[in-house]
C-alpha cells in the first residue's frame, strides 16, 4: 500500500496584496492620528441632527437660514448658561457635603449588617475620589475650549449647507447614486435626531421627577442625587439601578421607614420610566435592541472609556441604517 505524503504548498502573495495591505495599514494609522478631529466632526453631526428641525422650522417662517442658525445658537447657549449659573453653585456645595458625609451614612447599623467590610471600603474609596474626578473633568473641558469652538463651527456649516447637500451628492457620486446616499443621510439624520432628542427629554424628566420625590421625602442632597440619576439615564436599565443605590443607602441611614420610602420612590420612578415615559418619548426613534445597546456600551467603554460609551449607541444607529440600505440593494 503506497502512502501519499502531503506535498508542501507554496503560498504566493501578489504585489497587489502587499500594496493593499500597506495602504490599509496606512489608512488605519491616519484615522487613528486624526481621531480627535473625526470625533469633533461626529459630535457636530449629532448636534446638527438635534438642531436642524428648529432651524428648518424658523426658515419656514421666512427667516434667513444664517439668521435662523444664529437664533438657535443664542437660544441654546442662553438656556445652558442660565441652567449652569443657577444650578452649579448649590450643586458644588451639596456634592462636597455629600462626599464628605457619605462614609458616616455607611456606618449605620442597618447598612453595616447588609454590606460587608470589603464592599464598604470600596464604596468609601470610590466616593472619596469624586471631587478629584469632577475637578479633572472641569479642567479638561475648559482646557479643550478650542475643541468646543471647533465643534460649534462644524455644526454651523453642517446646518448651513444641509439643504444644498443633495445637489452636492449628485455632482460627486452621480445622479444614479444620489438617491441611495440621500436615503442613508436622511435615515441617519432622522434616527440620530430622534434618539438624541428623546434621550435628552428622558434625562430631564427623570432628573426632575427624582428631585421632586426626594424633596417630598426630605432626603438630603436631593440635587446631586437627581442629577446623578439624570446623567445615568443615558445607560439603559443599568444606569438607573446604579443611580438608585446611594438614594436607598441614604434613606436606610436615616431610618428603616425612610429606607422603604426611598426604595418605593426609585421603584416607582423606574416603572414610570420603563412603561410610560420611554415608550412615549422614544416611540419615533429607530430603536435598538436592549442587548445590542448594552453590548455596544460595553464595547465603546472598553475602546474609548466614557466618551466611547456615550457615542456607542449613535454609532450603532448609523451602522443599522447603512446595513438596511445595503440589504435593500441586495
């Protein structure tokens, strides 16, 4: 019986493959180098999708588009400036007092019976770093004022030339491809705009409801706790649960009855958000499966930290629109 030995295979790599690999690696390196610029353009695109409906409505009232954009900027900046100047001083004071007194809340006998020493030490160590993290974020925001201005300029020009974009697409890609790219851009704009506006409304409503409930119950540090709840609303399901932990701990530290009251409050808020607010506010949004949302948040956080987590859902929405258009072409 003759045994056949496997003949060694000779692998040949063509010059085109080598050139393509080099160009691909060069492109990836280039995109990584200009990552901050691409991120600024992406944020500008997101802001454009949020502000464009207001600008378009003003232009329907025969307001010039440049003036409509300027009015929108003044309105948004005025609202933000008013909110920051009215909320920031008490927020800083209450947050400092909360971080300073949080370890004393954890020393309550009821809480020490529920939480072991190791978990207790971890909670204390995490909260003692909050002031430093807040200061770091504040410094980074003001030190990157150039990036903020760049985003505002990008957004301005995106809003200004949005109506002319269809004609530019036809001149660049041809009339036959114009309809495809137009559907993709309109779908991305609608999906991102609905998601962003709905998310902002949910965050605001959740923060206000939590603040009113804490004030009625007489829970201290209602302002930072409600803002914490509003900010974490951007993380589906998990964010609201995490934000509820300090509220319940403070309630338990006051009295068992107050612990039950705060638990009932956060349960009511979660039910209201899950069954009333979110379906109504986000019903026009493109929507993403909750499992996909959580996975995208985890992947975005792993790749780029907090910033990656914040932009992960918009990226998934954009990819969803592109994939649908690709399948439609197939």
